[in-house]
């Protein structure tokens, strides 16, 4: 199977981009891009580093990011499994991309830029949930923001409201499979809810 190895060959297959797809790009938050992103409680953060790429889901009970100024967003990093894949990448290579989603809306807002990490106490306090604070905060300098058309979400029927929990393996089952039974299983799944509730923020 032949691979496509040049930009020219690739572009010949697709043709020129439409005018709207180029004109929709902004270099900072506009009033309407701001409104859309502040409605988003969920995004996917993509990073790149020496060990490769990483994509990580991020969610909040309100806006998933905080606007510091029209060119800068802040994203809290709450303690989790301490793998730190995204954070390691940001420390070594600041390039990031984010996809902001709003439940029920088939459009997506995409953002590309550069990121850095801070453990500044005042910045962490801005995201406090009771006595809990994020371990660090990701500061994102916006390079470009643009919308993604709804076709992918429509094809996937992502917001159809179908409950897929009985149709996919549990995390405990996957963990048991890849660890040859040393970790995971039904006990892991049964205890997960209580663990998550204690460390949600």
C-alpha cells in the first residue's frame, strides 16, 4: 500500500480549502469565541514531547478554562494517577492543541498555542474547591482559535443519549487483561467510585 509522501500529492486529493474555513481563524478570544469556550466544561488537551504525543481529557463543573486575558487561558491540573504524560510534554515542548466541546452541540472549537506550567499559590487558589487546589496550572498562550464543522459529531451521533456502559469493557477488566491479572478486576471497578469521589478535585 503506497503512502502519500508529499504535501503536493495530499493537496491534489482534496483541492483548495473553502474561504470560510480560512476566514474563521482568530488569533485571540473574540466575544463569540469567548462565549463558546466559557460554555465548555470539557476539552481534550493534546501535547507533544520527546517520548511522543499525548491526548488527555479535561473536565470541570463549570468552564474548563479561565481567561486571564484575550490571548491567555489557564487550565487547572488536578491530581490523578501521577503519570504526568501531558505535563512532562509541556515542560519539554510547549506546543499544545485543545478541542472544546459542549454537550449536545455538534460543533467543536479548536485552539492551538503554547503552554507552560506554574505552581504559583495565587494562581492555584483561583481554582480552589473548598480545601482542595490543583497541583499545577497550565497557562496557554493562544496562537489560533477556529471552529470545527459538525460532520464528525453528526456521523458518530455522539450526543444521542445512548448508555454504552454495558457495551464496553470496564477499566478493571482492561487493567486485569494487560497486567495478567495482577491489577484490576471486579474489585478495582467496585472501589473506583469511592476513590473518584474523594479525589475529584
